[in-house]
């Protein structure tokens, strides 16, 4: 239903064997009954993972507003109840129904296929003809849903829905259901409207709301998913993240949106605006970096379903024709009387008497307040602060490639080195594209700086000049990229705002309140809490997210922030990397501008850019904590093995070990044991200290976390036997595969820059790391791999299990009773609740019931970088 029953398939392959194997899924799928039962469990796990997502819950609720019988009103996730238990009660053979579905919809004449490979076109055509021509054709007409238009023309639409979210958030979403817009792809009317509605510069909705301290972010448009755009309707939504004050004035916020739309309707479409959007999209298309092959063929495959032959490559990106009447027709439908309002807020708790069937979302439905409904029926006044954006000065027009002004190098070289900073530089000669409490105060500082830049830098943002400010663990990171022609203007703008940093009390309050919600929303996810707990144990002097949240709740002042920022800017060491279509002279200007503008002193002593890591004692340590969202059944189990301060060769051996582990890990823990949807081993580099881990995301409604931990141990024991029995041919195949991965050329400039920047920001500077790793791989034998694994599994092994426990019948409360789900409740105190081991692991593990007390007794490993 979500994809309008359109079958889309894509492939990226380099060998004919892969074609053959993959094609058999469509020609003769096995559909073994046992495998189907196991896959139902995987689908159910995916559903359980999706349940705590506010986006999924809101989408499910929105679909329920459709007219009865419309596909959008169906439950499109699937779970054990709908795919297993209910069919069994009703004597429905799921296996037979699945085969019927395959025969009806997996037909050759519905499908499109895209193949990308280094082979010749003649070879690819031969392969495709031989292999895919066997896909059956059922001869039936393609399913069509064009008669099911206006699904939301119902009494349930055009209301105000109050919804209780999982996260801490205030948000208002205004939605219109329009006639299908796909046929207007050459004009893209919704893209034109969303460009203006989502604008953040002067005169925009968000600029006005930010000045009122009512909103933090706004997103508008159509997501172009099967749910938001199909043959029966198109959605246009405007979602606004509100502040606490904005929540209290949500009707005024909605009125501002309607005033802006009315202004657009009164002015009509503007050719200048259309051509500006068109120019920006043309620039992006003509100078786009190569995308990941899998993503590219998938996108092309979908385009073949949607556009005529001549527009397969461009139909989803470019604006071809300016037709103001088409834009006006869509724009004139965006009126208050046709809008549906959804208000998400924890403040709605206790006011919502309805419950969505599948996700358990608490909500209420009511008419729009009469005074506002009556106002919106009238010819209400426009807001003089709202107007169209001015001409964009950041759109690039000079795309000439720069000539070299220094010797060509394969890797970045240091071209500036002073006590105040250093600069690494590499001219792009390959891609040839013209682009180039203190902890909490630091977070607040970067968030306010980002807020201050939002309006002045927005025009640069829409002109494909990207910037990002990151409050890193050890300093402020500023990244800019895009067409080199206007990139220095954006960089200088950021440094200017950094130099003249200021904040009003209202903005300080707004940002700190939002940061509380951000920390909270991170912590209620089991996977991020598990990471926070693991790193809090391993990295000495790290401030956990819980520590940061509690410090923020205790209260901080604007004065303390301004004092911190002044001190922060007074002594710095600035390190940069400039790479792309820029000369070395121009590169030095970037660093010079920072030094001159900020006028800072050098650091008195060198500061480390990594944490020290504790040395785990021998044995199996278990830290078991309760998840912080009582409505979430999901548990996260990670078993980590610490290796130590190792060489680059040993790091590469660990990578090879994990690569050998991936397929059997997935097969044993997910396919056969059906423990959860997310199952994976990982090579861990924790501030230079090597290790590996196995992680399973499971549900407390299905398994106790200690059962999962024992199953991970069972897998590792079987894996030891597996690699001991590995043939030399199989071992060499994996080595060759990993070498080929490391030899893969970067597909775009961004990949090379990211790799080089990681060397700079960690101060390792091993820019030819991949070449060293490839040499190491060529030297390994099977016995190296086996001995390496056994060394980590022996009596002296250092194991750490981190369990974040969800709520469900297989996990017990402190009193011994099964823990139950409370669909919309979270722990406001935000503190770790340590749980004891059960009889399953009590004799084989050492419990950690106080992280600070545990780590205070441990030795610290020396600072270490994996460079030799």
C-alpha cells in the first residue's frame, strides 16, 4: 500500500554469479515455511523498534484518518499478531497467502531493473537477458488506485489533534491533502511552495517565529514517499518545532503560517523565485558528486516507474518549465479551512482519551477553537513582517578550476604552523569539482551560535553552501563545503558571529529549555543509553549524557555562559584542513581570518584530543540498567572485549576478525535464534584502545537480556570452532575482499576529505593509513586470525557486558514481578537504575552497580594513537 503496489528492484553487481543468485528470488523464491516463521519474528522486531518513534506514530495516526477502505488506512508495518497469531486463529495459511501475493505482484511487466557495473554495456545486456528474462509474467493488468482519490475528504480531517509524544517535544504539524501532483513533475509546484515556506531568511515564517521565541525549526513540503505522494493524493505538511512559549501560543503560530500562505496567494507565483530555485538545482545536478552505487541504482529504478524515458536521470531533481497557473492551483488549496492540525506535547498527557490501535498513541480530536475558526474564514489581515526573500547573493556563477600554485601532492601537507594554529592543505586533482558544566555551557554556546547564524547564513545554505558547527568532545569544529566561488563569504560570516557572540536572556532560556529536551530524547533510546553507559565506564573523565542533563536541570545562567565564551576565545589552538578547488594561498587566508578576527593567545600547554581509557580487569563484568522510557519494550545488549593499546597491524587484524564474524553472527543470532532485528559485531577503537563487541537489539516482551548474553557467548564459542575449521581458500577470500574494500577509490571528494579530516582532528596525521592496512592484510595467515581470537577469549580476557533493559514480561521489576509497558511514560529523574544479575549470570559475572565507584579503582591506560 505504501508504495502503491509498485514493485521496484535495483542491483549493483560486479560478477555474474551474484546476478544469478539474486534473480532467483524473483524467479523461484523458496518461501520455506520455517524461514517464513523466522522472518515474521524479524518483522515483529522491526515493528517493536518502530513503536517508540514519534514520526512513525504520527504517520500511523494520520493514515487512520483516511476514508474506510482506502489503502492508507491499513496497518502497513505488520507484526506477529497480524502475520502469525491472527491468521492462525482464523485458519488462514500465511504461507499460501504469501505465494499468492508473489504471483500477483512480482510480475516482470510491473518491474524495472537498473544495473551498474564496470563491465561493458554489451556484457551487461547479455547477462540481464540471460538471467532476468526468466522472471514470470502473469499477464494481468498493473494494479491501479487512481479511482481512490480524495481519501481525506472526511469529517475526521480538518480538526485539531492533540497527541502525547514519546520524546520531550512541542511540535505543530499543519497538513493539507491535495490531488495527486506527480504529473506536474516538470513544474514541481510543491517544491516551489516548500522553498518559500521553509525559508529561514528575513521575512520568512521561521525568522518571525524565532524573534518571538516561539519556534526553533520549521520543515515544509512533500517527502515524496509512497505515503506522502501517490496516485490517490499528495500531502503538503508544515512541521514546526515549538518552544515552551510557542506551545502556549500555537494558534498564533498557525495564524502566522496562514498569513504567509495568504501573502503568497495574493502575490501569485514569482518568476524570479522560480528561476533562482531552478538555477540552484541546475548547479547541484551538473556538479553533483558521485553517489553510492546502491543508492544511485535504487533511485534510477524508482525514476523508471515515475517518469518518461527522457527524464529518467533528471525527473526527480530539475525544474523544467515555469507554469504559474500550475503553482497557483496548488497554492490556492493551502487555506485554513482545508488544514488538519496535529499538536504534539507532553503537556497533552491526561487530556487525551483516544488510543491508536497499533502504536498505542494517546490522542484527542477536537474542533478548532471557534474564535480562530471564524477569523480564518474572513479576509484576515496580512503580517507586514512576512515577505518574499531577497535575491540570493551566495549562488555560485564562477565554476573555473583553479591552477596549482604549489607542488602537487597525494596527501595533505602542512602549509602553516604557528603557536596559534596550523593548516593542512591538499588541492583537488582528482574529482575536479568546484566545491570545496563547561561541557554543558559549550553545548549551549554552540546551539546559540547556530541559532544566531540561522537567518544570515540561510541564503548560503540553499545555494548549496553547507556549514556545520559541532561541539566536539575536545573543541569547536566548524565545517564548510560547497562551490568555492562564494565559500569564503560563508566562512567569514561564521567567524564574524563567533567573534561577536552574544545572546539575549530570552534566546538563552529558549535554547537551554530545548537542550533539556534534546538530552532527554537521546537518553530514552536504549541504543544511545547503552553507548553512553559503555563509554562512561571506559573513558576516564567523560561527562555522560545523564550528567549533562542533570547539570542543565540544576540551572545555569547567561552570565556564566558569556564568561565561559570569553575565556574560551581568549586562548586557542586552531587546526584546519582545506581541500578542493582552492589554491594554497587562498587556503592560508582561511586560517589568517580566524587568527586576525578572534585575536587570541596560544594555549599555554598542549591539550590531548582523546580520553584516557580505563584498563578493564580480567573477567566478565556486567552493568545492567533499566531503560528510561517505560513505554519501550526494546532492550540493548552489548558484549565488549577490550584488547588494549595495539599497533596498526593488530587493528587491521581485528577488522579482519570482525569481517569473518559478520555473516555467522547474523545467521546464528538473528536468523536462527530470532533474538532481534539489529544484530552486529563491531571493531571498537575507543580513544585509541582496541576492542571488539557483539550487539543485539531485542525486546523484553520476548527475551530476558541475560538469555541474549548467553546466546552471544554461545555464538562466540561456535565461531571459534568455525574459524579453526576455515579452509585456506575461505580465509584468503575474506582477506581479498577486505583489501578490495580498502582499495576502492573514493566516489566523491567528501569521502576523501572525511578520511583526511579524521586524521587531523585526532592528530594522528597518518593520511596513507589505508595503504599501511592493505600491506598488513597481505601478511596475515589463518593461524594469525585464530590465535588472535583465542587470545581475547582465554582466561585473562577482559569482558564488559552492558544491558539496557526494556519493559516487558521477560524482565522483572525490583520486587520480582514482570515489568509492564506504560505506553507514554518516561523516567523524569533521569538517573541510572542498576539491576542485579539473575541466576542465569550471577555465578559467571561480576556486577557493576555504581560506575563511578567501579572505575575509580581501575588503572588508566596511557594515551595511545594507532599510527604504527
